C-alpha cells in the first residue's frame, strides 16, 4: 500500500506529478515476472486488479553504514517476511466498496505448485528468487486464494530501510508496552512517534506478541497506514516528494508491465481514493495460528472460508463506518478500516518537531498489580 500510495500521487497529472513520476519511473527496478493479463481503461479496471506486495529478508544490498546502524549482517535470503495483496475492486462494484489490503501470514501452510506443502514464505526461494521466485509466489497466492495477480512490487531489507528514512517519522499507537530482545526495541503503550530507525524493528518483531504472527501482520498494516498519512501530508514539499520518488524507484522491484499506463492510472485512482477515505485492511481466514507440522510451527488457513472471503472484497464493508477491531480467534478473520485523519499532520515534515511520546504514569489495580493499559481497548492501537 505504501508503494501503491506513492504511485498514486505520481500519476495525478499535474506538472509536479509528472516530474515526480519521471523521477520514480526512471529509477524503478523491473524484471520479467509472469503475471496475469488485465484490461484497464483510464482510471478504472473493469474486472478489478490485484497487486502482490512482497517484502523479503534479503540484506545483501546493505551498505557498511546500514549494517552498523541496524545491527545486522549482510546476508542473502530468499524468505519473504511480508506477503500482501492490494485488491482494487472492479468498476461495477457496489458504491462504497473500498480498496482492500489483504495480508497472508508468512507461516501459512500451503501447496506450492511443483514443490508440495510448505510455508508460503518459502515459495520465493524455491523459485530461485528474483523474477522466477516472484512468479512462483504469485502463482502460489493465486492457487491459495483464487485471486489472479496482475502486478508485483517487491522490496528487500535495504529497500524498506531506505524508504522509511525517506518517509520520515510516523504516528503509531500500541495497546501495551513492548520490547524485543532480538533488536533491543522498547516502546511504551499509547500513541507515539515512530522514528525511521525503529520502523524495521517495529514491523519485524515476532517475540512478546500475544497473537504471534497475526499481531505482526497488524503492525505491518498499521505502519503502512501511518506511512500513507505521512506521505499525503508532506508530498507537496518539492524536496520531500522528489527524494521519496527517487528513493522508492531505486529500491522497488516491479514487473515489467508496471509503468505509466492505463493500468497504472487505475492503481493511482484507487490509491488516491483510499488515501482520502478508507482502506480495508484484513487477513486471509485462519483456522489455527499455532499448528505444528513435523517440527515446524505453522499457520493453518481456513480453506473453506477463503472463496467467500475473497468474494466479499468486492462488496462494501459493513464495518466501514467504524474503526472497531473484532477480537481475533482461530476462526475469525481480522477486518478493519483505516480512516486517515481529516486534519493535516506535521509528521514527516522536514521542519516538524516530533510529538511527545505518550507514556502514562504507572497505576495499580485494586489488588496492587499493575493496571491494564488504557489503550488496550482502543481500536486504533495494535500490540
């Protein structure tokens, strides 16, 4: 969504938008990925469109400075940490049908075409990474969901680090204080400004999350929504816009067909609508988040529920007018809508001062134990 949101504003048609698009298009990395054909007219997609958004754990492009900054190594990897599908509904979808961002848990146990059962995050590597690996992952996602993939956008560890730096600080909210022994990340409960250097640790944390991989997915969705806000609020600054457009282009790997075209314009139209109103964030139906296959911890998808779930993406969301997040269980599908604030924000602005971190004073319950965080029931916060 972050990448698609940027593409949206680059295609707006103004002289400034044209300059941003040129900076993005001339630096965009492309390779020959096998994708499904799609017909599109200017600003619309009659049959709908699906973009596969992928984040890999490959760190081979990190510089020495980045290796030191993020306390990591320069290792090659073909595992995918983030797998999402951005679904643009067809032109004849009922009024009020939003763009949907569907997350697929990385440990989902699925049938990878030609390779048999494995975690879905292995598909990219089994295909050899690059164009072939992306093609196999797209084929796998289609086999699992029934959703044809029309375009692919891939980032690696270095890509995400550099793009978050270009975006700047974003606002997030945590239900409870959190810490990650793997990265040293420690954040208080409540609304706060997340600096770029903490963004990677925030979206990648796996330990100390009550709902495991599903909470990790929700963090990724929350960061993308917050990043979209920051982009929207700061993009009219020429220096910010040009730097962001160039940075994203240099660090985004797309299929060859993704360029300024009727299809790209349709993506822009949908993303502009989402940035201005709502985007439905949801997760593929899950049957068991703590299953074990052999010695592997895996996520079992609720396969019978998937066809109905996918069909519902082309309908208005009954919860669209509220941000209440349903309690997750093994059989429930997390669904929520993210509504950008109507008030402009200074987050990410070159001249903005970071908002103070909200850290409530400790309190005690009636039995002397620590009281529950006041943000636990806030639907805009995540674990």
